[in-house]
């Protein structure tokens, strides 16, 4: 069994990104990333801090806008419009989920698709479906593909099952696995909460991508011998034996399935580090394209 090390691969992506940043610096260009946080959700705040820290480490121009929980739709749209017009900002993301009074879909549509480094704008979704390389791909599925490539896992002609159909991971993941070329050409099934006999479906897979947000949901019965498992889930469960009183687990029961797998990502230390690494890479791509 190969334990796919997301920390090591993310470090490699970061080093590649540093080289690209240095090339832009020679032209007097500093990639700029703006992260907008509305409200005080602890998980979102921690994630925004992590993004801000990584951007600073790479030498990006990093802007963090923290808005109150009672921010209106109009106020948030005004902030997005301001960032769209700011030539020093190349990448914009509004941290999800926003408070209930915010229409998230409308906010995503308001972001300039050339600065949509999260890859959620309808223009970028369409470009992904059309295999147009000028669009941006959501960071987590893009990171999953990079992990498969770095681990030397062949996807062409393989059966892949994506468990989860969100716009953040499941749907773009399926499109990436289907596309022509490296990391693609797979035969893809998308399973979800309405799938009948999920275990029978996932046992057919050479590659299982788990992205459903349910701790330890996929067990030994779901995975066949020799399969590759990419676990996107990051779930907090209570564990009184740990100093914090909790621990992080994936959507896959790692202990139950690891010995059956040809390769598997751990949680933490698998897909998680890749998400931020690919975000930084996307931001630099935006700066390169906007200054081509």
C-alpha cells in the first residue's frame, strides 16, 4: 500500500509557484490575492488565516477583507466590484459559506471570471466542461488530479467512482477525470445520497474519490482489493484521548480499508494541503494571463 503524501506534493507545487512568481517579479509584477470573509465562522476564519499566511510566505500581495456577519448583499457586491477593478488584485475569492442573507450564487457570478481563482464562476465551469485550458478549475479537484499524477497512478481507461456531486468537488472532479490527456481519460461514475447499493457501485472502481462530508462513511465493504482511494473529506470527531478533545478523519475509514488499497491519501496530510497549493498556483496563473 502506497500512502500518498499530500504535504510533499503540495510543497513541490509551492516551489513551482515560487519560480513563476520570481519570473513575474522580473517584469515588475506581484500576483495579488484578495480573500473576503463575511461573518465569524471559526472554520472559515482559520482557513482564511491559512490562505493569507501561505500567500505571504510566497511573497504574494495578500489582501484580507473581513466583513461583519450583518453585511448586506449590496455591500458585499460593492466589495467584489472594487476588487474586480483593482489592477493589483489578480485573484478573488469569497469564503464559503456566507451568512444566510447572502445569495452566494450571485456573488460568485459577480466576480470577474478572469480573477475567479476558485473556479466557480459559470464561465469557468463551462470552460472546464469544454476542456478549455484558459479557465480556472476548482482547487480541491485540481489537487486530487495532481496527487494521482505524482503518485504515478494511471487514470486512462480506468473505472473511477466519485462519491459526491457538489459544485466544489464532485462535479468538477468527474469532468477532470473524463477529460482527454494526463490525469484523465477515465470512465467515470458519480454516486451520491440517492445512489442505490453504493457499496456495489464503489467496489467496481479502480479509483474512488470520496467527497461526501460524512466521517468514516466508506468502509471495507465499499473498496475492492487494489483500488486507489483519494479521500477529500475533512471531518472533526470527538476524541477525549487527544489534547484538543477531537481529531480529524476523512470520509473513508482509513484503518479499515488501507490494507486493501494500492494507494490511499491520509487525513490529515492528503488532499487538504493540495487545496491551498492549487489556489496559490491559480492566483499566479491569473496574474500571468492578465499580464500576457
